[in-house]
């Protein structure tokens, strides 16, 4: 059905309800008439910011842009992106597993029907309410609704509400509703990014970020500091993608928001207080993301940088050595994230009951070696920081003994390590252990 056909159907068949909806628009509360229109006259908005990253990822896998207006398979794909988890491509369609959110949305609709009207353009394109429309279209396909299903809508005419006005309305409605609840959703950050750009943000200027955060704090529960954190996360997502020769490919960073939030926090401190060290710190934090380090360890690096500069510098040199033979080719792409098998959400939040998602997959990157160096440096830093009492010393020595005993009990593994590709590194570390024991032996004799 073309836009003109939908426009005529809405104009001819819409019914007044004698209701009005109060919305914030053009810096004021305005009243909008509510109409009833048939579901068949409505079109899912393919440019909906609530699923930008997932759509781009699936379009990349399908090999074409989704066009629900002209292709039935594409409409089914958009419905799946909006409603399902564990997304993947099967032939010419996106498929997935019904999410708990969808099941709850369907049950609520069947019990209470429609709570708030959709926002639509005169041609039927839905600007707010796409998940509910997707649910209705799926139910119609399953025979759960008949062809006479009608819904409440507000018709936003471009002559009265232009795209800038509507953009502002969508930001306030969608971000304010969801931002504090789903703060790890990359699509919400992308919507915030658009809002910041519309306010002429200078990403390299801390004062400009503060200014825009103040203007957008209404989408972060009135918390300007929280808005700054989100803007900094966006800034370093962009920097990481540019550094990976993948500018703008946000779909590659699904489920990575929490890591970039902490990169932003670390870099804010370093840039303001230690500007000469900012480039090295950014390189190190990007290495941590490429090797899949959890976000808590990114915070630890800032602490190590401030409290144990020698260990930090050694780590930088070690990472530089591991990365020496790796360079992202100009024609390479970050690997697509694997959304299949993600039981609940492609944007799972990070908390104590939910393991952190793996990091982005970077082709040919020495992730295992880099991760080992970073893990060992953080472990050593934490161990050194905890030595406050004699009992702490005893505990640390017990851990050392246990690990050395584990190595000595498996002589074959140790012998293989001494003959393997990292044999020089293994020998160097064993020599350090021997030198340490000799020094301690002298200390014991002096006692």
C-alpha cells in the first residue's frame, strides 16, 4: 500500500473520539485531537530510533535496506526486530524468539486495550507506538485480531509540526520514559547523540558537553552529571569506531555501552588533570575493550595510573609489544555481534546477577595475550594495594605458594611452556621468581 493510498484511507475513514491528548510541543503544553483509524492504514517506521543498531546489523546480514512499505518480508523483519530476542537471519527475513516484553505487551493489550494514542503522520507512518503496532500486526497475522481492528492516533501534520518539532517531541517522550530504566541500550544513546548534535555540541570541548548535558538533563531524571556520563560514552564510542576504521557502525557495539561509560569516566579525569597522558590512556582503554575486559577493570586502570605509575607504564609497554604486529586494515570490519542465543535481551544490563557480555570481536587482534597482560597487571596492583597488615602478607604468600605448587605439580605443562612460542617470556618470569626468592632469603638470614 503506497503512502498516497494510506493517506486517503486515513482521511476518509478516520473517526473522531471527542478526546484530546496533552503533549509537550514547541516548549509548551498543547492539546491534540485523538482519532480512530484502521490498523491496516498504518506503516511501521523503519527509521525508528529505538532499534537503530539492531536494524543496521540485520540489514548488513540481509544485504539490503529494510523497506516495510514495499516488501512483506521486510515488514516481518521489522516486527521481529521490535519484538524478539536472539535475532538472526533466515533466508530473506529476520527471525527471533518472542521476548518477555512482547508477551507482557500482548497480554496487557488483550486485557486493557490501548492506553495512549499512537503518533502518526498523515500518510500513516507511526512515529511513536511502533512496538504496539508491531504487536498488533503480528497478532493479525496469527489470526488473533480481525481486519476491523482500529486504534487511537494523533495525526501530526508536517505543516503544523515539522520534523524538528517532532524530533524534539520524540526525544522527550522516548528518552524520558526509558533512559533511566534501560541505560545500557545503545539506541537510547544514539537518540541522545542526535539530540546533542542538534544543539551544536563540540565533542572535544568539556564545557560544551556540560552545556548540552544541562539542556538535556530532563531525559536523565534531571541529573546533569548523569547526562554528562552518557554524552562521554557516546564520544568514546565514536572515537573507538573511528580508530577501528568503522565510523558510524554502531551496530558493531551492541551490548558494549557499559564499557564505554567507564572509558568516558576514566578519560574525563585524565584529560582534565593529566592531559599529556590522555592519548596513552585512550589507547590502553581501547585495548581493554578489544580484549573483552569487564568494565570494572577499566575503572581499576584509572586507579593504577594515579597510584602506581611504574606498573601502569610497564603495562603500556607490554600492550604496545603485543599490538606491534596488529594493525586494523583499512578495508576490515569489526565482526558482527552474535545476538542469537541471547535469551532475554540484546542489550542485557550489567549487574551482580548478570554476567557482562563479551567484548566486540576484532579480527586478528591478539585479544588473549593482551587480556593476560592487563589481568596480571591489575591483579598485581590490587595485591600490592591490599598489603596493609601482616595477615595480608601471609594471605598473599599463601596464594603465591598455591600457584607455584600448581605449576610444579604439572611438570609437563611447565616443560611445554619452556619450549613453546612464549618460552622467552616464561624463562624471564621464572628468573624473576628466582631473583625474588634470593632477595627474600637474604632478608630471612638478616633476621
